[in-house]
């Protein structure tokens, strides 16, 4: 099946009087290699949709399938959040190494893979650094390397550059575009920045919020700039 299929997905947090309708119904078919950017106002359900695709929780309604399967956390998708969430007691390389270990990469292959992944995200030679010694932009590069470590078909990114200064953000956008194209991964990237969407996307999907509900609005096919 398609790398990612979202069919009539809705999601509600809580139930009864405290129920919060957060998303949907949304349907999306995402072909291999696409760099899909989800844009929309705060609270329209972008993060919720990403979490459902990552398999962190099941949708209240509808179906999410990744490669034809119900997604399970860590199995089909590498995820990058706004905060890098690196383990401070491990080195830069150690953080990537752990992701490789969790992905089942044999011990004897890991050091070479760590070096290769760090090189790909522009961090060659930093494996021994401490995570708190490097800049916020470099931390997000490590987070991207970690997300690529599992060689999963999907890369999910939730406003990964929102906390960075403008220049750092631009550099990371350029590098992410290159890295994802090289890896041939299918990406879903959440942002509220239309500039960022247009720069990165092969396709933009706008989520809108109408009173009490959220609906998929317009898929726009853009040439990659
Ligand atoms: P976005 O990423 O577009 O800002 P979210 O997916 O974070 O939107 O949130 C969509 C809606 O769901 C919002 O109304 C938000 O307050 C609500 N929401 C998100 N997470 C939770 C949660 N864990 N519990 C209850 N409501 C939530
Ligand atoms: P916050 O720090 O905003 O409170 P959480 O730490 O509760 O958010 O994480 C939100 C969701 O992301 C949870 O479902 C959690 O399991 C998942 N998550 C957090 N960190 C990671 C990670 N490094 N890799 C994969 N999933 C993660």
C-alpha cells in the first residue's frame, strides 16, 4: 500500500461533557517520496494528526495505515519534535547509537552508521560532544539523525525549527530538504509558517478549523522550489 493512508480520521480527547473534538474528518493518501507539509492555525489538530500517524495513540474514528499496517510507536516513523529531547547523559553519537540499537542495527555496524548519519546532517566529527555543549540548531540536527537512524519509511516532524533563530532555521530547512531527498523518505512536516511550507513541500495540505470541527481543506500541488 501507499506509505501513508489516512481515511476519514477523526480524533476527540476525553469524553462526555469534557470531550474536545480535535481533528477531522481528514483523508490523505501520501505516495512514496512526498514531502508533505501540513499547515493551519494553532489548535486545528496538526500535532494530533502527526501523533496518530506516529502511532502514539489510535484515532477515535477512521483508519491510519503506514505501509498497509496500523502504526506502532517507533516502528514505521522517525519523529522530530520542536525540542530535540536528547538524552543529556549520552554524547551526541551516543544518542544516535541508541536509536540504531533500538532499531536492531547490530553492534558492529553502529559506529560506522553513527558517523554516516552525523555526516549527513552536517555534524561530522561531533560524535564525542556533549549534548548541552552544542547549539539548539545542532541539537535539532542530532534529532534528525536519530529520526533517520531506524531507516523507517516515514519521517514526521512537528514544528522542528520553530524555536530557532531565522538564520539557523533557514540553514536547517535547506539541509533537511537535501537530506530527505537523499534518503528518499516520505515526510510529513507540521508548521504554521507558509514560507517554510512553500520552501520544503512537494505538497501542502491546509487544515482548517470551523466551529467545533476541523476539516481538510485544500491540497495544493507545488513544484519543489
Ligand atoms: P495544532 O497542532 O494544530 O496546534 P493540536 O493537535 O495540538 O493542534 O490540538 C488540537 C485540539 O486538541 C486543540 O483544541 C487542543 O487544545 C486539543 N488537544 C491537544 N492535545 C490534547 C490533549 N492531550 N488533551 C486534550 N485536548 C488536547
Ligand atoms: P511533552 O514533553 O510536551 O509533555 P511528552 O513527553 O508527553 O510531551 O510526549 C508527547 C508524546 O510524544 C508522547 O506520546 C510520547 O510517548 C512521545 N514521545 C516523547 N518523546 C519521544 C521520543 N524521543 N521518541 C518517540 N516518541 C516520543
